[in-house]
C-alpha cells in the first residue's frame, strides 16, 4: 500500500525582522527593493497623527489618523508601541503585525537604531539585521549628496551616524550596503531569512 510522503522538517513560522542602521545607509532603498520583488513579506506601516507631506500616501508611507483617533488606539491597546516624536504621535498598529503573520508573511520593521533597541525589548526573538556602509567616508558622502542639510545639521547627522555604528554588536547580522551593490545586499538579506526558516527550532513571538 502506497503512503503519502510526510515532511520531516518543522513547519515554517513567520519571522519578525528588524532592518536598521545609521542614517544614510540606504534603509529605504533596501525596503523599496524588497517590496518591489513581490515576496511573502509585509513591511510595517507606522501610524501617525501628523499631516501628510507632499507626495506621501496614506497606508504606504504612514497610516495618517487624527490625534483623537490615535489616542483612542492607545486606550484600546491597538498599538504594539508608540511614542511622541517632535510633538507628533507615532506607533505600530498591532493589526499590521498580527494580520501579516496570520497570513504566513514575514514582518519587516524598518527603524532607526533607537527604534531597533525598543523592538528588541518587545520581541527578544526578532531577527536583527544591521545595514552598514562600505566605509564611513562613503556614508558621509551619501549624507552630503542629499543637499537637504545645513553644514551644522549635516555635521550633527554624521556624528550621530558614527555613534549609531558603535551599536553594531547589539545585532545578530551585519550586511554591507555598498554603493552600486544593492543586488548583493538584497541577496544577503534573503539568505538570512532563508537560513532562519530552515532552523529546526523556529523563533517564537508574543504579540
């Protein structure tokens, strides 16, 4: 009598993935490329009560809500975490994460280094990926090329980036995002996710 093959591998569980790194390292570019590939990934969209800026799209850049609605979300425990940033609320809607995980998608958080530290506290089992420049000179050149800073604010941003680089050891994986090497960066991130999905003991999360 023939028997149906039975998989000996554990079932794959969705991952919570934090992608962080210093300002100017290319986090947004990496995230946009991951989204473009139509992979089983969900990039978390943060909620905020500030008004949209020119070109920003509701549900894509942020979930734009009123202050009244945001405070209602706080009272109803609809946010995994939130903070007041420059007089505006910002927070992670719980359903953003739970809905994606229930559909089997990995959940990607794109955050700064401080935000990554907070997520590490909330989700100790999260996959922590730190994006690095090929060199500090390359990072400084990228920041200067934006032409959006005064000399004073540019200097401050570079100093902050140098301090953020010192927190590399707080992460599990380091991926170099060098100029002109986006494809290699994406391949390495996907290799990390593949390896994590092949672990015999999958990561577990409490949401």
